[in-house]
């Protein structure tokens, strides 16, 4: 096989508190469902390896990034033990691991600690030293600016983030010698730092205050306030300071400074990617290209993933990047295509989709690879569908998916799927039946909402709602799929 187009190919599973669902591992809530056993992790890692990934990426989410972690024990020690085991299994397969943490976001309440407050600063340093040591063996440690996180209190700006990251680089490599650093620039860039964060008089650093202050919700307004002028200042400062960072440090910088790596908000990032690449290796952290947040469903964004990889290859000397999922036990087709497209951006996404379905469901059902595009109709983060559909045509596609999945025999599955092929087939059938009803006349949306909750979100019946209380919105959103008739020309 030809050498891979990108050497760093990370699969990022975001299992944070607000993104819990039946297809995501539960890392923080003992006694609640969805905990993965060692064998589950081994099979998951073997699957992403087979897809073409070279690295498993995870988040030390704010619930863990909290004072009690420093005392040891509890969920903190359990998490560290699990991730050390995962790293061991990954290494045995020839995979790397990477952790990222939002640099100053502390605890389940998402407190934004201020580096200019001496007590907060000490806490930030202590938490990084703790986790870098507790997760020793993790190959790459990613310093992530925010979302949630960042600060504009006590004079904090985008420059504060760069200086904090430099200081933490020493803390991390002191606690975990040999770890490679990845510096994230996510967002506009440096999400949440200085004027990117909404100004609030007398803000106490809490998420609760942000949420209460900015009805209807913080998501669209608390960050992403940076302009191209601010982006230029932030990147100029970073470029000026890069020589102080380790020579092998990766810098994660997207093609554009907005949530979809486009050119709104902070503008086009390509010239900055090229500037940074002169000094340090660069990666992308293009979050929404493969999957959105909120509503879990079987995604199909393959042509966009392919286009992005080709654009990255053309724009700057990228070493690679990551592909995100919050549903690693459901979006097996996306994982396969994303891994393959990191290896070869010239691969044809439609051919990849058919090939995957032929390998899983049998050659006679390869056409499922084109039918699954009909699932990509949920308006949400990163939704840029390739084609427009009428509801009548969609309903017909879902019917055909149902018939084919019912007929398919997965006993000859040629890929090492996790979960097993039969579970995957049943999950896809469940979604196809719901979508078929949602595209039909007068669906019982309340019943569908209840069914989605029980299937996807029941864990929230037994765990606390997250600081960003999304589960209800996700269920509402699922029940609203195809609710509005957009006319012939508008995409669903
Ligand atoms: Zn501050």
C-alpha cells in the first residue's frame, strides 16, 4: 500500500458529561449504564486501527478536572486506571493515544479558572501535573484553549492563553517525560480567551452565570465573538512565541476560524496554518466535519470529509488531524470512511460507502452504501448535505433500507466491527424505522421522542443532568426530524 497521506490520524471520542448516550462510553458514573469493559476497549481500538487511524484521542472532561482528583481515589483514580489500560491496549496494537483538556475548565459545574488569580493559577498547574502524571504513557497531551473555558477576567487575553500553555508545557513534560505536546487553537482562535468571550460585568467565572445571563442559551454567544483582526493578533503572538515551545510540538489549526472551519467569525486560517507550519508540525481539529453534537443518528458526511482532507493537503503541509465522534458504537461507517480518507484523500467516498456495506452486509447489499445518505437530513452542527430530498423519496429510501437490513446476513462480515455486526444491524434498523415514520404522514412525535429517550438517553434517568443540559433538547430535536416541509429546493 502507498504511504499514508497523513501520518497523524486521530479518532477522537468525546465522552463528556453533556454528550452521554447509549453508543458512547460512560467514564464517570459508576453503577450507570454504558460502561465499557477491557474487552470492549480492545475491540474498539482494533476496529479504529482497521479503519486506518493511528491514534485514539480522549478528553479529560471537566468533571474529572477538579480538586478531588488531587486526593486520588474515586472516579478520578478509576478513570486514570481505565485510560492507562486503554493506552496499554492501544500500544499493543501499534496505536498512539492522546488526551486533551480544556486548559482552565474545572469541575462538573464548568468553572473557568483565571490564570491571573493566584489560587486559580495554582489549581490549574496542580491539575495538569496530576493528570499528566496519572495518565503517563499517553503519547500526546493536548492543551486545549476552551469551549467550555477561557477567561476575560483580570485582564486575561489571547496572549494569556499562549503564556499559560508555555508554562503548562513544562508542567506536563515534568510529570510525563517523553510526552509530545499538541497546542490547540480551536475556534476564532483561542476559544474563550479575552475578547472572544462575551463580556460580563462582575462575572464570577461560572458557567451558571453565563447561562443565566444569556438567554436563550450560551452556545451561540458566550464564545465565537472573535473577529479576523483579533485572529490576526492572536496568531501573530503565537507565531512570535512558538520558538519557546518544544520543537516537536504539534499545533492544531483548522482551515478557518469558525465552528465548521469556514471563513466567518475569525476568518480564513490558511495563511496562518502555512506560517505556523514553517515552525512546528500542524494538524487539524475540524470537529464537525464527520458528526455533529446533540442528536445521535447514523451520519453520512463522507463527501465533505473527503473534500476537507483534500483541501487540507492542498492548503498547507498538514501532518494530519482528528475525526470526532460522540457515538463510536453507532457511526461505524463514518469511522471507516474517515480513517480511510486520512490514508488516502483521493479515495472516492461513494465507493468507500459501498465497499463498507458490501464487507459488512454482503456484496448484494453494497447499495446500502448509497442509501445511507438518506439519514443525513438532521439540521445541526456541521450539516451541509450534498443533495436535496423530498419527504416522499426519503420515505422510499428508508423503506428500502429496512428491507435490505432485514434481509442482510452479517455472519460473513469482513471487518472487525465493534459492536458486533448483528447489534450494528439492529441499531441501523431501529433508526431506519424511526426515520420512516418521521417522513410519513402524521407521525406520533411524542411516542418517537419517548422511544429515542429510552434507546439513546436513558442514562440521564440515573445520572445528573450536565451543566449544559442538552438531553431534553436532543430528544425534542429527534422527534422534530423532517417536521417542517421546506419545499422542493431546500435540503432537509
Ligand atoms: Zn483571567
